C-alpha cells in the first residue's frame, strides 16, 4: 500500500513539474504568434555606443552582459552583418551596444564618457524608409534562445519568398520585447567602420553578405 502511494505521489509530482515547465515555456514565448511584415521600422534615427564582436553569434551574450553592466537603463541593440549559412562561423561580424538617444533626444554625456573609457565606439544610425520587422516577447533569458530558434527561420523564409534584399539583421531589446528589423533602404549606413575589410588604398575589398538576396 505504501509503495502504491509513493508511486502515485511521484507521478503527480512529475505531472506538476511538466505542467509548470510548459507554462514557463509559454511565458517565454514558445507559442507566441510571429507576425512578419514589411513596413515602418520599430525605431527612428539613433545614437549608439557599441562593442565589436567576431566569431559565433552565440558569443554575443558576453558583450550584451557588458552593456547591461555599464548602461543598465538603456535599450540594447545588436547588429549582425553576415549570413551564418554563407560565412564561416569564425568570420561572422557583429556589434552589440546601447541606444543612447533616439530622434531629437539628448545623449547623457556622463554615460558617453563612461562608455568611452570602457572601450566603446559610437555611431549614428538612420531610420530606414521600410524594413522587414517582427517582434518577440523577452520575459527571460530562455525567451532569447526560443526566439533564435523560432524567429530567424521565418524571417529568412519571408525574405526569400518575397525576393527582398534586406540586411543587416538588427535586434532591439526594450526590456520586455525583442524587436527585429532588416532594413530595405540605407543599408550601408548601418555598417560601422570596424567591420569593413579595407585594402591599403582604403577601398572595400569585401562586401557584406546580403541576407535574402
């Protein structure tokens, strides 16, 4: 009798754990409906501070952690320049940073100075006329991994089916939502100097991989 009670309680506990795990995944966005569209981008022209990364995109979390440490109140941005399906993993180029101001907003000069002391560079990004966009909830770190698994394949399929030249991929984190954007105009203005390959004469010797072309 005691053995039967033990197994009954064990099964109930297991079912509770499975139910809680499923609810957590739902909270993190596992069932979130992903709507991809072409239209107005989620941000305007912005001033950013950034760090440059090269290598597997999964390593970008180290730079995001640094941004969070130094600029915890700012929205975060990631720009991914190369298609991982076409470019070797060790050559993938990206930047991670903080949005210091948008539109007519003023940059906090104290924050700018602090970021500069910690090795950040600075750039201005325009607001493209149109972009491929979508969003995903950001309720935990798990949400980010689910988004990578769910969002990017759908974005790639959308771009391919509509025969668009949309690049680079940009992620904006505003605390509760990840906004995805691939500009359809002004694309070269999102390329920071550090990721360009230059010849001795200063000319570009390698163009960025244009996702979806």
